[in-house]
């Protein structure tokens, strides 16, 4: 919620609402911190096992975090999503990713599109942690374009046959269900996608294995294959609308990624600043070296700008009830690159120490790198932003026309025939070489 304008007649009410919103956010933040701390008990094993146990997600659900996030609806609960993403990332990056997959992909899809009693019951189970979900979109050939689908859903008299393979599925090792994107077998349009709820314990469904990743190693990333019959109620929402649904859900994932990135940069800057204040070189604090303090200052300024923009986009979504997709894409694009540079700079401040696992900088560097791929690569995001630039702009076109009309030599300006202001070359003198 934006700060109230004290000049308005309703200033007192605005202040009260602002204070209440701040209190709710602070109270929820403490709740997330406490639940996150309980969840990561024994998290040292998670990276070794490359697996966040289902019990960690259940712990968050038992604390009511997922219900609280969605109490205000998809956009109304965005402030809680940001807090959830920030605080869980500080606990463990793998836990943050697993929770995001469960909350924003699985619960998000059910919350928006559940229509049958079975689907609504599954949503209730997801809130409580009795069902844990993931989102399976990337095809076996490696393509993550939502319209480039090889997974097929064939219509049956009383349901569907779902056939395909999905890879790079986050949190699949702990999940009980997956939301799967598939193309109807009788559709000639590659964009004609639908969403299906796939229980992972059905005969005909297999988790083929897992991938060793460079960053966010605690959250498993796996491949699933399936050739299975599903009831008609497995279809989520309207047939053929899956691309639109998935694109909408992606906006929430991108905001969550931005919040996690900003938490990583905050941690890195705080650690590097503390180290620079403590470390002495030739009897002088590193913080007193201009090159160091200015690098840290530029990093902090960049982060403040990113955090302010995130808050502004959340405000737009909450007050206007819409997700500003192009602006969200732009924020993730700039956040991914900027945070990578901030963490890298902070690692440089630590010198050799920053390259050891005793300090969290090298892990932060690996964990933040995947953000420039997951949720939309830099290239995909840049193209989305560029699409805004390639639209007719009558005002700009008119300004160009006016400038072109005025772009003529000034015929009213004349040099005196032999005046002192006339250039030497014009008076016939040769230039000196």
C-alpha cells in the first residue's frame, strides 16, 4: 500500500489504513520467519540430497502461510507473496523455490480455475499441505516456449489420455500432483493448450530422474513421463485456454523471483559492507577506500531502485486489479542482471574468502544466476519489452515530422564580405597543416 497523502480530506482514514496494512505485513513477516526457521531444521542435508522434503512445505502450510497469501485473492494477496518470497529465500533458496512452485503455480491455478467439487477439494488440500504441487511445462526436447508443446491430450468418451514427457520440473520430488500443459490431439493450432491436473501416483506416471543444477541445489528438478487416462474433471478451466492461463500465472512467479533476487542482493550488500568496515588494509579500513565504498554505494542505489519499482508494480496490481505484464517482465529483466552484478561485486570485496563455502557469497552467486533463465529468459523478457517499443505512437511521429520540417539551414545568417567573423577559409586563406 502506498503512503497516504496527508493533504487530502480523508488523510486520517488513509493514515489508519496505511498503518493497519503495515501492521499486517509486519505480523505476517514474523509468522513467515518463524515457520521458515522451523522448516529448515536439518537443511544442511537438503543440498547434499538435492531435495526439499515434503515436510518443509507441510510446516509452512500448518502455519497457515498459503491460506494467508491467498486470502486477499491473486492480486490482493501480492504483498504477502512478496514477504513470503523474501523471507523464505533468506531461510533457504531451495525452500523458497519449492514454496513458490506450490503456491503460485499449483495453488494459483486451482484458485483461479477450479470448477468441480474434486478440484475445490484439492485446493483445500493444497492450502493445508495434504497435497503438494508443481508445474510441468518444459518439453523433453528442452523447449520452454508455452506454445511449443509435444505433450498431447487425446479425448476419450469419459475423459482424456495424457501422453508426454516434461523436464526441468521444480519440486517434483516432493509433489503429489502436477499441473501439466498439453495440446489437444484434435487441434491444428499449436497455441491451443489446456491445463490438466495430474496425480503423480497414478499407474502410468513415472519420475524418470533428477538433474544436478548449478544453483538452488536444495530444490529438486526432475523429469516426468506419463501415458495415463484421466477423468474429464482433470481438465482445469476451459479447453484451449491453457496458454492464457499459464501466461497469467507467470506474472506472479516473476514477481516472486524479483523479491527473492532483491533479498539475495540485500544479504550480499549487508555482508560486504560489514566486512569492508571490519577489514583493514595497511591500517586503513577497506570501507575508507573510495573505490570500495563507491562500488557498494552504487550497488545499494541500484537495489533501492529495484525495490521501489517492485513496490510500485505491486501497488498497481492491488489497486487496479491487473497485472502489468510488460512492466513485470522489464523488472525481472533488469533485476536478474543487476543482482548478479551486485553479488559478484560483493564477492570481489571479500577476495579469496568470498570463493569459499564458509561464506555465502559463492552460493548466492549460483542461486541468483538461474533467475535469468527460469520464469522467462533474459532474451524472452527483452523481446516482450521490445514489443511495446514497436507500436505506433502518433505523438512521437508528429514530433519527428515537426523536427524534420525544421531541420533546414538558416538562410538568414550571412557573413560580412570581409568582416572579422568570416572564417579564414572563406576569405581564401589556405589551412595550416
